[in-house]
C-alpha cells in the first residue's frame, strides 16, 4: 500500500492501477472497481483508464460493464490494442459476443505487444477457448 501511495504521487492513473491490483489480489473486487471508477472520473478521455476499469469489472464477472468499458476505450482510441485482447477474453469467459471476440483477438494477434500489454501466448489461449465454444475442436487445439 505504501508503494501504491508513492506511485500515485508520480502518476495518478498508475496509482489507481496499483491500488486496484492490490485489492484484486486481496479479493476485494468492489474496492478495485471503485479505484478504477475514480480514475475514469478523473480522466474520462483516457482509453487506458476505461480499459483498466474494464479489467476490474471483468475480474468481478460484470460482463456488460466490462465490455462497455473496452468498447469505450476503443471509441476514444481505436489503436489501443490491449482492449482488443480483453474483448476476446471477455467473449471466451462470458460465452457471449463470440464472433466479435474472435475478430478482436485475431486483430490483437497481428500486433506486437510492448511493456505490460498482454502477451501473444495468452491471446492464442483465448482464441482457442473461443474456437472451442464454437465447436471447432481442431482449430482450438492448434491455437
């Protein structure tokens, strides 16, 4: 918590992210969401803030809310690639919006992630899960 406080002094969004991560690890998902709601309130035009709020909502299995935040992130910045990854993950986990999820995760697979963005191995995993949900067992195994 002390480190999260220090991070907040340097970068507000990263501070909210650090607190949300701590709360998620403690299984205090409502507090994690609250942190990220505050981040969005402070900077509603930040695609990253909406994306991170989507992640907090996804952890809570708030399917409608998380998808809304990922779509908002992309409406603010269509090139914010991590949102495409999460739309794919969302589709696999929620078993909804499968075609949209597959399209999004395939778009992410054509991208080279940097820094703290989700890795391509995880993207292949979620594509496999989507394909399994579609009954494409061979494709799922290959992914």
